[in-house]
């Protein structure tokens, strides 16, 4: 179904998305839009919405399976504003958001679907889930000038770290069960990345509720939503493997001519399997086996 605006979607599709989970995909360009949509449909999201300019083309058979929303993704705060409007319109559903050329992985996703995982997470009295945004990049920038190749995707197998998240309201003491995570291309090429955008953590999957707000740093206004685990044991975390940073570094004139190869001695081919991400410590199964 196609909608001329987010307003129309929130009004006319309410019956469809009222139970969730709902995935929002924001297409900043035409790169891998179709594979992003298919990946999240196959993950088990019953409702997937594409927010994109009219010029983004989606195959008709795929468009028939999603909600197509005409949206200016390049406006200031476009993603944050759209997510917050969905939160307000649909309290009580599980909501996920990502950009094109980003792919959600969760523990055992090859044999289990998203609703199974969210049911377990709900039983653990958790309303949000931490995601690590793991940078992907093609292994040969001469062949793949935009750094995107699903068949030859690589990621960093080390170089990730976390720092305590300071609480400005409490004399900058670290917040309880909250950390800022770093690594990947944003760490290795940090001179090209503005400081506020160097973190790789994102609260991308959460249950909406009245007065909840997404903030520009991909955290939420309820601080418990921003924690990586509950007080008594580890919880599930997810990974969003993403070509977005690689694309940006290749399209920005200030970095394109300084970077000739994203590979380094800790690069490894991405196997497109959740076990690899768990083995690398980039995803946590918690108590879910």
C-alpha cells in the first residue's frame, strides 16, 4: 500500500500496525533498499514500512508486501521526528527503525523469528533492546566504489570498546547499566566523523508508550530503555550490520580521497550469520538458548 505522507499512513494503516511489531526503513538513497526490506520481512516483522522519496524505486512484487510512505528523509531530524510520531500514534507496540543497507541480526535469527525473541524479552520484563551498529564494507573500493557489496562484505573482528556514559545531572558520574560503545570504521577513521556520531550503540527496538521520545543520539527519554541489561542478569542484545558509515565515508569529499581501502589486519569476511556476531562478542543471547 502506498501513502502520500506519514500522516496518511498513521491514519489509514492503523489497523495494520496496531499490534506490531513494526519496522521502519528510512531510505537515504537507492542502495540495497530492496534487500533491506526483504531481510526484515524474512526476520518476521509482520509490518514493514519504507519511508523514502518518491524517486526511490521498489520492485512491484516487493512493494505489495510493505507500506510505502513518501517522506523527506533528508529533512532535519527526519528519522527522529517520524519515529516519535509513530510512538505517539501507536502506544504499546514493538517498534524498530533502521536505514537502507542496514540489516538486523538477533541471536539464532536463522531459525527463530522476531516475534519469538520479543515474546521472550517481554517475559523478562524488558521494554527495549540495545543494538550495536556493526560497520560493513566491501573488500575492494576500486571494484565497489560506494563500498557496498553483500557478497564481499567485511567487518572488523576487534577494536571495539565501551566507556561509562556520564550523567550530566549527577556530576558526570556514570549512569547505571549504560555505556557508550565505539569501534568499526567510526573508530578507525574518527578524524572524519563528528564526535557526537562516533558511538555505535542504538536503541533501535523498543516498546512504545505514551510520552516516550526518541532523541537525536538514538537513545530514549526513559533512561531504563537505554540500559544494556536488567539489574539481575544479562539480556539479549542485537546487531545491526550496516554499510551506512562506509557509504558516507566514500561519498564525502573530505574523506573519499583520503581513504583508499577499509581493510586492515583485523578485517574478516562477514558470514551473514548470527553465530559469527555472537562469537565476536557483538551480540548477546542473554538467557535465551
